[in-house]
C-alpha cells in the first residue's frame, strides 16, 4: 500500500515538472504576441501635380491612398507631415482595408543652387498620429504605389520616383515613429529656361562684345543700354525665387555678365578719354588688347560656370 502511494506521488511530481515549462513558454509566447506591432501596408498612387510654386515651396496634388492591415485601419489614424489635405473621398471602406481619393497641398524645401537649371524633390510624408513603431509599423504596398503616366506639371519634367520607410524621433533618444516617404523628382524644362532667360542675355553679351570692334565713342551709349537691360532681366527672373542664404547659378552667371559689361564699358571710356587728348597710340593699345582679352576671359568664365552643373546640388 505504501509503495502505491509513493508511486502516485512520483507521477504527480513528474506531471507538475512537465507542465511548468509549457506554462512558462505559453506566457512568453503570449507576451510576444501582445508586444508585436500592427503592420499597415500603405500604397500611394499620384494622379497629378499642379501649380508648383518655387517661391512658396508648395505644390497641389491629388492621389489615391490605399491602407491595408490585419487590424482595423483608418485615414484618421494618419497624417501628412508636410502638407494639408483639402478634400478626401472614401472609395473603399472595410474594417481592414481602406482606399481614398485625396486632394492636398504639399510643402517642399526647394534647392535653388543650380537655378534656373534646378532639380527638386516633391515628398509626400505619411506618419501615424499617435502610435509609435512599437505599436504600428508601415510597409510600402508596391502594387498600389506609383505615378500616373499622364501626370504633368507645367514647366517641369519628371525625372524619377522612389519610396521608403524610415523612423523619425522628435526627441533625442526618443520614441521613433514609422513613416512612409513617397518622393518624386522634377527638373525645370530646359527649353523654357533657354528661351525666357539665356536667349535675351546671350543677345546682350553678343552685342556688347561686338561693340569692341567699334572705335567710336558712340559705343558708350550702346554699352550703357545693354547694362541696363541685363539688370532688368536679372531683376525679373530673380524675383521669381525666394531669398536664399547661398549663391545660385543665376547669381554667378550675372556676376560674370556684369563683369563683362563693365570691362567693355571701361575700355570704351578709356578710348574716349585718349581720343579727346589726341593720344592715338593709346587708343590703338586699348582697342588692340580689349578686343583680345575681354572676350577670352568672359567666354572662359562662362564655360567654367556651366561645368559646375555637372556637380550634384
């Protein structure tokens, strides 16, 4: 009888020992399931962009936003970090999947280093309003992401599109938030740039350098009028962009243009001065050297400046 009791006790202890690890493992698994963040698949398909204002750094856009998750999801849980939604229409509405048509104004940070041959990136940044990446992470839905082939932005050409998922913390060592970044590269239309800006300036430079072949004092009036025309064109084009804390391609170009105009103007003044005192030798010297030096310096500086466009901004 006593042996039977001992035998039963051994069985009870063995069962208890086997059950303890299983229970502990169940608790660990349950804890892991609780801490696992919700995954939201996000897709953004841009239909069009309109009215890109470089001075204000804004552009209008409309796009389809697709959200899909194993848990309930809604546009109310997200926000556009660099823009403001003006209109939103719900196309598909189920607890775990949403599809919206959105009209919004997006703000950008223009890079005007190469202006007027500038390239820009239009980002659309979407982030959860409240939940950090410990509670919710986003994944790009490539099947519902892209740019419409008929999309057009007046005065600009699309260069590339790309998208990524990043983490953003708003404090040092703070809690990161998952954010989806959809980026669209644009480049200013080259034909428009040449016709509106460089063609008038090119004509001014040609007329100014051609005046070096004139020995008469009447060329001073021509040079002065060309200088005034260059200033007016510069003012009109520079007024289209905001004030920036760096020198743009346009600024360097106009500095070279002004230097060329000043050199030609000074040579004309010297010719007039020496002609008044009947110093024909110096008149010939100024004429001889100005027609050989000024065009070479001017053209060389322009070539070096245009080579800088090969350096990424």
